[in-house]
């Protein structure tokens, strides 16, 4: 009999993926972890019943979450990733000439299992000498660290389970304190069609804490419901004001391979349609 995984993210709409082979199924101290194979998507990582990433489409999400703030900032040396235990974002960030990337994930099991079973997503990112892996709660880390960062990227689970507090204003306020002058924070804010309140809430928190903030959009095929929203905020930099000539110059000065991201995609990602903009009011 064919087995199907039914994602339980939304109460009235379900996404189902065929399970061709279970690679791992278990529970860590923090969450249920499932890794399975699907003929079309390759290996799929699921935490607490919600699809996190798949081999087939991870690049849409990880490239946009990593390259947009780093290229938009223009002189990034230090990056903090909160969450991101699959290592896919880390791999993209390390394509830039950064000195240090600290990745703080609450769940060492996710990191261990992804390194073992999803090496195509993290590549050699965890072995890179610029990577510092911290297993711990991102909330505590930003509250206690004396390090400072040019870019903070919150690659969290949805606001349920251990990721819930990563959407609170108190967490963003702590992040603000550990950003260098001109630093930028970027967050994943779900798919506005289904998770509009996430965008509204983050927008409210960012507008309280930062002088500049907004959202950019990208499709992520296995996050059902259309475009996904990424929040950004900064005291100094207006990430949405980047012009195409500056962007092309930056990308010419530092070339890296990508499958979804390029200069045109970067600029167009900041075109926010009225139905999404309405969630910011
Ligand atoms: N791309 C994914 C998405 O949008 O759903 C996120 C993937 S990544 C695997 C999410 C990671 O956030 C998980 O590894 C989880 O352990 C981590 N995480 C959740 N809550 C956390 C917290 N409070 N501090 C640090 N990491 C956390």
C-alpha cells in the first residue's frame, strides 16, 4: 500500500507528499523529525508534521534568504543564523567573502541527521573553518552573546513548538542590540495567503524597533499557497531601495553560482502586491 505524508500546517487545507522510502523517523528533545524520499522532490525534511525543506526546491528559499540581505548590505563580514539546522542557508552564506558565520540551532539532532542524510543540502558547510556551530536556544544566544553581526538571518520553524518565541518582539529587540551599525535582520514569515498574521505581527514589531523595514517575496514550491514572505529591518539600510546598476556591480565584483537568485530576481522580489501590503496596515 502507498504511504502518504499529510502536512498539518493549516486546519482546512492539506498538502500530501508520497513517501517512497522512510530514511529516519524519531523524536528529539524538541520535536518530531521525519526524513523521507519522494520520487519527484528527493529527500524531504519534516519537523513536527511541517515540511521544512526538500532536495528539489531548497535553493529557492535558501538563496533568497541568504543572498538578498548580504548583497543588499554590501560589506558583510559576520553573519548570525538562528535556526537553519539543515545547513542549506549556511552553504549559501558561505559563498560570500565573510569572516565568520555563527549558526545557532536548538536541536543538535536536526543538525546531525541533516549532515548524515541530506548532504546535498548542506554540502561541506559545517566543515568550513568560518562556521561556528552552537547548539542552543537562539533567544538565549542573542540575549547573552558579546559578538556583533552585520546580518542576522532567522531561519526558523513556523511559530509553533521551539520556534514560537523567534517571532516575538523581545527576540527582535535582542537581535537589534547585537547588530553592527548598518546591520540588517531578515526573517522567514511564511506564506501570506495562509499565514498573513505572521507578516502583520512581524511588521508591527519591526516598525516599533527599526527605522526601516519591509518584506520581499519569493515562491518556494513546497510551501503551498503562492509567494513566501521574508521580513527585513535595519536602522540605516533600506534593503528595498537597491538600484539594479549597483546590484550588478556588486554581483560582478563577487560571482557565485545560483539557480534561482540573480540581479533581476533580487530587484523584483521587493515588488509587494496590494493584498500583501494590506497585511502591513
Ligand atoms: N526552511 C524552514 C522553514 O521555513 O520552515 C526552516 C528550516 S530550519 C530546519 C528550522 C530550524 O529552526 C530547525 O532546525 C529548528 O531546530 C530550529 N529552531 C526552532 N526553534 C529554535 C530556537 N528557539 N532557537 C534556535 N533554533 C531553533
